[in-house]
C-alpha cells in the first residue's frame, strides 16, 4: 500500500489551496509567530518564491535565510540553502512542512579521523624511520 503523505490530515494539494489564515492555526506557535512577525529578509524570500512560481522556472532558489518556515505552496520547489561555506540543495516535500530550511542544510560534517602517522603519539618515536 502506498504511503499517504498528509499534514494534519490534509494532502499537499489541499494545503496549497488553503489561504494563510486557514493554515496558521494548523502549525505550532513558534512557526506561527515567525510567519506573523516576518522580517524584511523573510518577506523578500516570499516575494522571490512567488515570482519564481509565477515564472514557472525550474532553477533552484538560492537563499541564506535558514530560519525560513516551509510553507505549503513551496512543496515541489528546489532551494539552495547556504550552510556557511557552500550551497546545499534542498528539495521541499510535504513531509517538510512546519520545519525550517536550515534543518535540511547541515552546517557541520561528520569528523573522520585518519590513522596516526609518525610522531603522532609518544610510542611512535621509537619506530624506525623508513
């Protein structure tokens, strides 16, 4: 059986048809407050996304606004979110609603240590040099 992705019992197509006033009571208070108090950068991002949707472009939308809450009409869009060093691609799905863009663009990598070399430890000073 196919998995039915829904947010609060509504499919992504039903959510896209809803107005923001109807969508606001469905999200958590922290995200609702962020959207209501949207600053200049967040408003500019929303305008940029609306212009991108109107132009029907397939290019990714570049943004540094990691704290932007993912809205229902963003489902299916591609973003490139800056993690401090590079642009990470983020493809928005219905399961990402009510989360933030920065949650999907990690700022740190996993640390992988290599084997210790010569003079890496105190015991290695007694090894013969090649």
